[in-house]
């Protein structure tokens, strides 16, 4: 894994472990508002991580990595080489428990309803997209870890992992409110392949 010496200590990207789960919940929350802190938008701080981070840590652990400075976890990247198979696995092993546990939940803040809707009816990758770009990934870094090359390093680590599992191409989604980050991904070889409720970028592996 990529590593570099800084004044803060030994920064490195390493495989994620189950004990990283609280950090993934926290980082996902603090980046869920188009890259900004979404703490004020959710009545339950675990909501974003239940959708976009922790299912991957539990059900695709070999493709989950974190960035640490030796003391804190500052970022994560997660993904799957086969989006359709992963979604079927979650339908069997992840969503039923959440549906039962959150069945009586009601929205308390602005973005709660979206999460509750996603638990009841998870978003699915279209067959056409999955055929052309079967893998997908999610990456998030806290502000203090941004602008230092770690985002690129984490995505490259994830893409290497997905490629090693046989995935020929990967896609990711970006919030329409966060379009400013698209040039970063273009420099990494991604291109826009769709635009609906999010900007979808893809690239071959």
C-alpha cells in the first residue's frame, strides 16, 4: 500500500478491518453533503454509512481500504468488482435486517427520508451500465487529508484491487451538487457515461 512520512506520523493506505466500522460511519457522515459535513442533515449519524460505506466493509472486505496517519482514520475507499452480484448479496444479507430494525423510523431531519427510502428500496445498477462497467467504488476523505495526493492513491489502490478480481471496468457516482470534483476524476482516466440523479463516471481497468 502507498505510504509517506509526514510531520503527523506515518500516513498509509491499508486494508480495512471490522474495527474501522465506526470510522467509516463518521467519515461518511462528515462528507455526505456533496463532500461537506452532513451532521446537521441526519437524525441518525449512522444513516449515510449504512448505505454508502459499511455494507462494503462487511460484504466486500477484500476491496475496502482506509487512510490512516498512525493515530486516526482519515479516509476510506470501498467497492465491488461485480455490482449486480453485490446488490443481490445485500438483498439477501444486509437490507432485510435494516428493514426490520428501521421499520418504525420516521424522518427527523432533511435527509432522513432519502435514507429510509433507500433501505426500503435500494438503488440498483442498470443492466446496461453493469455490462459495460461492472465494478463500482465509493471514496471519501476528511478535509485534512485532501489535496495531498491521497485521493488519487486510494482510488488507484481500489482500481488495482478490482482489476485483480477480474473486473474490466469501473464506475462511480458524484452528486450533482459536487460537479466541481469531476476534473479530478477526468485526470484519473474517468469520463462521464451518464447523468440522471447523479453524475456517473466510468473508465476501463
